[in-house]
């Protein structure tokens, strides 16, 4: 079945990037000149997604403003002959059909996804974590959607992570089927040392069958007292198997200070407007490091 819908959970408090995220949603923190969530919406749109549900919460209204029309700004830009900029602003508002739903209590990523049940109905859904930006030539979620069409089971975007980082992520029991494609048979969220299956984690993207919603209703609270999406995917993996796809793009954790800086430096170096100047600046700076 063709995947047409996506959920972007963006309701979390973002405590790891305070004070930046105190009044600004962390999903609105910028990479050079675009907020993180715009990169994520563009990735979904490039992969063919038509309808997007963004899960928000109190204080996240700025996300809705960003994907809305801005008549005063558009009027000013067109009056000053900044026509291309004006078109760019209008395009942002026309990227996709974007819907919003508030998660009233931040009870975890699993709970955030479960809020999307009636939006999704009886279809598979792509899930793009709102603070994970993946940059590359092809949209990462498109690679996962192609795998869903091939295998017909839940698909997770996976990558190896340094062993020391595993307690912050998930750990997967998997075996390689072919280059960059794995069968996942078990998983654990935030493993304590000794509990890991492998150094592969789910990073930022998945495509899930509609059965995930019944599972999300059944799972108990997990790590950190939150309803964990990984715990629900574990049920899928054990019962019907899941596939892990090592997507090609580079993933930046916009929920961490280091991730934000890495995304900014690498994007600035490739930026058509400031790339050359930034490279020269960085080279000069690096000499004294
Ligand atoms: P994180 O666990 O990284 O978000 O969830 P967080 O809770 O904001 O993080 P910290 O630890 O306090 O810094 C990954 C994605 O899921 C969303 C977040 O907004 C983020 O984009 N999320 C998380 C929700 O939508 N609802 C939740 O209850 C939790």
C-alpha cells in the first residue's frame, strides 16, 4: 500500500538544549537559515508524502506560524523587488497539507505517535522524529518507504552508534539480509550496560503498519516512565519481524547542543550564499586550534 501520510512528533520539552528551547520549540532551532522542522517536512514531501500531522504542545505555536502564509511579510518583500524571497515564503506555506494536534501531556514518543491514530486510520504511516534532521541526496524516509513496499512489515531507519552512546538510544537484535538491510527480531530502549543486543540503534525514522496503534494502547510505561515507541516496535519485531534500513544520509541530533553545531557547520560549508566565506573563516580559525 502506498504511504501517503506522515507524523512528526514535535511536542517534547527539549530539556537537553535549554535555555535555547525555553521559549523556542527545539524543532524551530535553525540550521543556518532554516528551522530544523522545515528540513524534515521537505524530506517527507520529496519522498511523496501528501499529508503531515505535526504533534505539538503548549508553547509550540511558532511551528504553525512558520508553515502559514505571512501576508505582511510577502507584501513588503514584493514591494522591495525581493520577488524570489517572496516566492520562497509562499512555497513554505504550500509544501504539504499540514495538520496539527496537541499532545496535552508529554508522556513520551510512543504516546505522541498514538495521538495520530484517527489521522492515520487503517493505513501505514511514516514517522519522522521532529528533532532528527537527516541530510543527503535522497530523502531517508523515501528509502524506508520503498522497503515497506518491498517487505510489507514495519521498517526502522537504523545506524551503528558508538557503544558508549547506546544507553541514550535503543539497541537492536538484527541480522543482515543484504547490504544496508537487516532483519530485526528484538530491540531494547535505553539499554543498561550489558543489556545491548548490538551497536545498531533506531535513529529518527520509521514506517509503521496501522497495527502499531493497538499495540501502543497496550504497552506499559517504559524507560523514564514514558510510553516508548521502541517498546511498541519491539512487539511488532517479535510478532511479525521488522526490517532495518541503513539510510544513506547523515543524521544530526537537533535535540543536543553538539548535534546543532555539527549540522550548522556542515550545512554552512555547503551553503550557496555563505559557503565560500565560511570555509575561509573556518580555515583561519582552525590554524589556532
Ligand atoms: P526526545 O525524547 O528527544 O524529546 O523525543 P524530548 O523529550 O523533548 O527530549 P529531552 O530529553 O527533554 O531533551 C524525540 C522527538 O519526539 C518528540 C520530541 O519533540 C522530539 O521531536 N516528543 C517526545 C513528543 O512529541 N512527545 C513526547 O512526549 C516526547
